C-alpha cells in the first residue's frame, strides 16, 4: 500500500538503523516475504536484518509476536523463541481487528492479496485467548525476554493484571497502550486518560507507560503521551503517513518528525533533558531490570521519552 514500505532484509535493516541513528531506543521488527510483501514469521526471515542491526547499533531489539492476525500463536512466537531478543511484543487480548476502512483511502495496490486481506477483516477476530497468552509467556519466559504488552482496550490491562498476579510476568511492566484501531479503544484524549488512570490503579509504580496512535492519530497521541511523561512509539507499522497526503519514506524519518514538536513542548519545562530520546543503554537497563552499575533500574517520569522506531509495517 506504500512504495516506501521496507520489504527486503536490507531495506528493513537500513530503516531500523536509521531509526536508531535518529534517536530510537527500541526498534520493533517484523519480517516480510521479499517477493510479495506478505508478513513472514519464519525465523529464517528475521536472521539477515537482525545480524546487521546487532552488528551496527546498540538499539534494543523488539521482535513481534503479533505477526499477522491470520497466523496461529505457535507461528507468531517462533522468531522470538529462536532469536531470544531483549524484548518481544505481546498482545493482551482477543479483539475485532478492522482494517477495512483503509479501502476507502487506498485505491492502488501493488499486490492482489492486499485489498483481499483488508476486505476480509470485516469478519476478523484477532485471537489472543488466555491459553494463547499463557503459551507465549511460558515459552518465551525461558529465553529471558522482557515484553512490550500491547493493550488495545481497558480489558487488556485487566488481562495483564491477571497474569501479573499469577506470577507469569514480572515488574517493571512495559505497557504499550494502543489507540485508534477499529475494534479497540479510540484516540480521544479522554480515552488516553482513561487507559492511563486504569493502568495507574492496577499497577501503581510497577510499570512504564508508552503510547501508540494508529493512522492519523499517531502524532496527536504521541504528543499527548509525551506531555504526560510517557514513552512514545511511532513508525510505519502504525501509520504509513508523515502528514496530510504525504507518505512517510522510512521509519527513521518518522522518528525525526516526532522529535520536533516535543522539543517545543518540553524545552521550557524540562530544559535540555527532554531534547534527547532515551538512550539504548537506559532502555536495556529497564528491560533487564538493572542499570549499568547493576542496581535496580529507575526512571523518573517526565525525564526522558523513547521512540520505538518500527522498521516497517507489521500490520499486513
């Protein structure tokens, strides 16, 4: 749906490295079939760009376990199980996954499967049952991975709380609240406040908060989340556009675009501290539970924000 979407391993590596260079602390990665752009969750598809990213940067790697809503959970977690990244994403509940509104905005497609896939999402439930989530956690916990818990509605926060009280996940939790996807919570500021209040009540100081806005909501949600002291995720998975009528070309361009308003929003309040994104070593400290001196990792809310620069669109 966008000619700028990285598809080959070389393109994905270039985009991720560009995002890291622009300041992204974490790069969230999906793989695609280089022939037709379909999502590919075979571990072999990830290996070439993972090697390049690890050799050329110290960015924290976050591998998808979402893959495609049409895949089984066993297929979806294979790359993280094999490659043992610092972080793996994890969807925290089943939901309607409505991508079909994109058919009104996109009229030209490179591959026949793209419009067919969008149309079929009228009848799509993205399955993430309690059994599926438990299977993913029990498989990946043994690798030492930490998680980006993707929560598309308040019920997902309660699902996460259940697994936390069961001892299957450990604090500090990295909670990615997702707004604006049809089937999940909307992008209204009240929706953002509601998710934040719910997370505060359920988890107290035992979590780190991040926001993700889908489509046109990406930049407004990012600005609101950052103003509230949260972390920010942007990239081509979440929006193919950089502005009205303008397609984003690479993930790192989106990352650079995201920096600009935050430098204005926070320059007076936080002085120079907010002008730099969270460093990869700070993110590594959070996800390992230790800082560089081996002490418990801490983060004062509002001091820094990180941008998860997606290498390319993971939503098929």
